[in-house]
């Protein structure tokens, strides 16, 4: 009895220590997330200094909305409502699936017009053929901000440059008056201003050839993006992007997520030059002797045949015959 009581008292004391530690951690985290002026690095002009290497930690790259785990490329399985990996990626197994996560869109809804909602579903079903990222196109804004790659901010008094690992993409945010680009661009034309400690950026002049994520969410050439970069601490930025496109959506909508500073002493960009990697996907159908056996237009068709070991085949036959082996 005495031993048991000692154990109970010891466990209770341990629980109190853990609870206190959690409380202190929570309070510390709350204090950090609020941010104070002393925590935020500033330029000579007194503005927040966003210079550094940053990266999102989010599954927004896969889907801006809340989503369940699903195959990256799906086909109908044994049950109509349970999709399985399609032939091109079936060998990936568990890593061929998209992880479930909460969304980053305010209200968890993208207000498509009816025709555009149908187009988005069609894009998702044909993701391997249509996603511009797969063919190494420039990612556009806001997609570049939450892709799973680092980006660097170089800040000056009148210009802020962002360099991205993916595709060597870059953009310049003009804080001074400049002549607007004469044509449309994948990364748009960015003009910024300060609203207190928040950097507000108006981005326009987009091509219609970029997506928002890997789930087929898209826009037209009428897209306008209003970004807001608000420092939370010296190592975290609260990022918002208000999306307006009257050709595709019934109303504006907003993306919100944090961006984090990479803290390694030797953090640097390692360019992901994907042009060569996308050659076969984009141009393989033009080869005299294609590496992929069958193409339907620009779509590669891949059939996968699984070689089943003889012992496994015998075991399978026993099960379907109604005579499973005894354990």
C-alpha cells in the first residue's frame, strides 16, 4: 500500500511539473506570436526588415482547402467511394498520397462561378496533364509563396526582391513609382506600400497559365492579388493574399498562413532547376523513338503490371477458393 501511495504521489507531482511546463511553453508561445517592436529587425528607415530566407510549412501546396488524405493520382478502386493510386504512381505506395490537413482559405470555400467550379473538378481529375508546376512553368503569385521550397527576400528602401528556389523564379516589389509592365507575366507586376508595420503589395498583369495549388484551383488573366506581410516575430511573418478575379469567382476571397525564417547558420538557396526534368513530360511525344510507349496527344499513358511471386499467387488462390491456410 505504501509503495502504491508513493507511486501515486510521484505521478501526481510529475503531472504537475508537466502541466506547469506546458503552461509556461504556451504562455511563451503566445507572447512570441504577438510580437513586440523590439523583436522585429528594422531597416534604417524604421520599417520591418524581411531580409532573409523563408519557407512555408503548410500543405497548401497540395490543396488550399481542408482535405482528407487522397491519392496524388486516383482511379476507382474496389469500392466506388474509395479511390486508389492510379497506374502511373501505384509503385509509390504510402508516399503517393496527399496528407490530410486543414485549409488556408477564409471560410474554407473558394467561390467559383458554376462553369469555373466544373473546370476546377476537371483540372483535378486531369492533374498530371494540366498542372503548370509539373511542366516547370513559373509558379505565379501567390502560389510561389507556399510551395515546398525556400525563397530569399532582399530588401532595400525602394525595392524588395524575392528569389525562389523553384524554377529560379523571382519577383520585384516596387515601393517607388514605376511604369507598369507592357505585357502580362507569370509572376505579375508588384507594387508595394507600407501600412504601419504591414507591407501591402498589389499584384496585377498576370497570364492565365498558373494555378493556385496542385488541386486544379485556377484563375484567368483578370486576376488581381493583394498581399499583406505582417511581422509576428523576428522569425515569422503572417501572410495574407486577397484574390479577385470577376471572370472566375463570384466574390473576392482570402488566403492566410504563416511564413517561417530558416534559422540554420548556413541557410541558403539551392536552385531547383527543373527545366531539364520536365523535358520528357512536355516534349517526349515528339521523340522519334519515345521513351514512353504510348501517347494520346500530349498525354502519356502508362500501364503497370505487377509481377506477383509464385508463393503469393498460390496463397491468393487458396483464399479465393474458400480454403485459407490455418494460422
